[in-house]
C-alpha cells in the first residue's frame, strides 16, 4: 500500500438537511482516508449516515436541501465540495464511479443493455467505432455469459445478479481510480453475492483500483475490506484494520454489531407433534402461449411435484435462490394461487376450495411478507391495520374489545400500544415488520407463512425479529413455513429444511443434517456462500 498522500481524504465532513425550516444533521464531522489500491468499508445500520457520506463524495445529494456545514473532500488534492459542476462532471464516471444498491431502479427499463453502456462510453469521449467492441469487452470482464446475445436485452429480462454485473460494467467503463459501492449485494442471493464480491475484488486487483464499500453486513466486510470505519448516528465511532476490528473491537456499538447475527437454536424437534398442513405432489405450472390462437406450447414449472409437511410448534425452512419456486410454493399451500396436487390443512382437504370457501380459514392461515412498507397501507393507522382482520373475522367484537386485542398484539411484538394511532411511515423498518407480525398474530392463527421477513432489515434488527418469532412460536405452538435465502436466519429458526432449485426439491431433512452435512453440490454451494467457507464452485449456480 502506498505511503504517499491518500487518493481520497475526507476531513470533518458534516451533512445537514433542511426541510420546512427545520435542519437535521445526518453526518457529524467524520474523517477518513482511502489509499491507492485500498478498500475501505463504511459500516453501520440504516440511518447511520453511511450512504449520505458516500453520495457527498460526488455531490449527488439533493441540493440545496442538503448542505455541508463543515468539512472538505479531497480527491488527488482537488477539493470536490468546492468544485464547479463542470469539474465534477469530469470526475464522475471518469475518475470516481458509483454502483447503487438496487440496479433495477438505476437502469433505464426502456433501453437495452447495449444502449445504456454505450451512452456511458459516448458521454466520456469514446470514439463511435470503438464503442461496440468496448461494450462486449466490459460485459465479458464482469462475467456476463454469451455477452453478444445479451446486448439487446432489457433490464427486466436479466436476473438480479446479471443486472448488478451490468451496473458494474457501466461503472468500470472508464477505468476509474475509485469505485464507490453502496450496498451492491444486499438484494442478491447468497451465491450470487459471493460471485459479485469475488468479481469486485478481482477487478480491483487487476485495475489497481480503490474502493469505498458501504454495507450493514459485517460478513461481507471481512471478505473484501482492508480497513473499516464503523458509523452510528452520523459519527464514525471506530476505525481500524479489518482483522483488528473483528478480533479486538473497542467501541460498544462495534461489539453490538459483531454480536448481532441471529443466534440461538430452533425449538426442539417433536416428530409426534400434530400435523397442521401437508402438501402432496404440489404443482404450479404457468403456460407459455404463442400465436394468434394463444396455444400452449410449453409450461414454466415454477413448482413441480413437491411434498410438504408442517407440524404444530415447528418450523419448516424453505431455502433456494430467486426463481427457485419457494415463494410460489408458499402461495400455493396457503391457496393464494391455484395449484395441482393435494393440500390438507387441519385435517381438511383444501386444494379444491374456492376463494369464498377459504375465507373462514384465513384467520388460521396468516402470511407475513418480505417488505412491510409495501404490505402495510400508508393510509391506515397501525390500530386500523392490526384490527382490520378482527373486523372481518370477529364482527361481533365491540370497538373497545377490538382495541384491547390490538393493544395486546402490539405489546406481544414489543411495540408501545400508545403508537397505534401513528402511520407506517413514522416507524423504522424493524418496527414496521413487528406491526406486520402483530397483524398476523392478533387473529391467533395456527399456521404462519413467513416470506423473507428479515431480508430488508439490519443485522441487529434481524436478530431481534428472529428472537420474537421464536418466542411467539413457543407461546402459541405455531406452525411456521419460513421462506428465505438467508441461511443464517433459517438455521436459527428451522427444525427441518427443504432446499429448492428450479421448482424442485434437491435436498430435504433435519436442519442440523442439511447445515452440517449437505449432500448435493447445489446445497454445498449455498452453504459455502452463506457461511464464507469458500466461493461457490463455478458451474454449480446458474446466473
């Protein structure tokens, strides 16, 4: 590592936002350096100020609402905060590039991949005749297979990992000296995440590039960073070499982050427990129709002949990458979508039940979705959201009786009942997920399908939600179907695990058997990626 002046030097940087005459400080006098060829990770939970700090480097905040009461950001001895728009345009993309968290919102849905990468090259002075060759070179460099065939593809036609690779290709188009990566793997499956991290590390070494890596996941930090800056409440509370931060953390908040992974063991397996739900040879096929007559020429086999058993007081974890069929299976078992095969709930065959016939059973079969902000109505108060099911399934309950049940449900999930007259946007992500859980629990169900309920949450909040779910299961003898690609969370909750790929079950068994002695190459690749054993073997996981 170079002993000369740093490539990027941030000194006493503050960021404030002014709205409606009120000013809030989001970042409070932080300082850090990045040397040539070094990766520095900025780590912290949501709201800590890490992304705002990264966006400040290229002045990408919404000015004038955003301001910098103090500080300077020097890149190769140029002060970027005082640079003109013309100077910043020369730096952006050429010398400093950025990858954002969600490529689907960063890529233009109306333009092909070829056009979007080509525009980047054209803006930065590439000759027209050299652009097609450079696009193919970049796509090949970031590991897009059959790059020539992908040129005309649109973002929605690519997987999450492929979209993120396209974003990386655009960022690297002009061989920048500094790459800012803002949570670039948060939305990805564990195996794809491992591939993207390896790709970034390889490209950094090949091109002699430096990197500012923003994340809340300390497992990622250990794989990729040379140094770590830990942020909370807008301040950097600890900084140091990665290994020292992990082995000898000094600040209480750093210790809290390191201890935040979901822990504990699932409730003890009871194979004699009452069977709540079973599925036999469950199939969900989506027809592919072509021609004027819309004739079915093939089928997408989203779920193809799966057997499932979920017992009272037990958790069946379903794992697999995006597109493996795990959510589709959950929706079929809860009769939210049509399917073939036998489905029994509480001793009744329900696979032929109509929507109306299912309605009385909905109080006993509840679902908690991945994104609480998307599943909670922004126009309803928390009391209305949690109490809505009671109004439908217990119409004889008085207004006071319903309010009392809402209060009890909120207390049970660890929320202050006095907040029940607020609206979803007034709560944090973890609090909103607790509201979603309270909405399910207020009806006292027997079976709960949990679809990626922790994937959008910070590590410490994940751990709290896992503890809460385990406590509720123990208290009410609940049967859980827990769908996730996060194997650490599944390990803390599930008694049994089912591994899905391409609509089929590739491995199934007791949790400790699947985690400690996986049999198939695919399951081994998932475990390697999730628990940082090694990077997933090439060819095992399809992109």
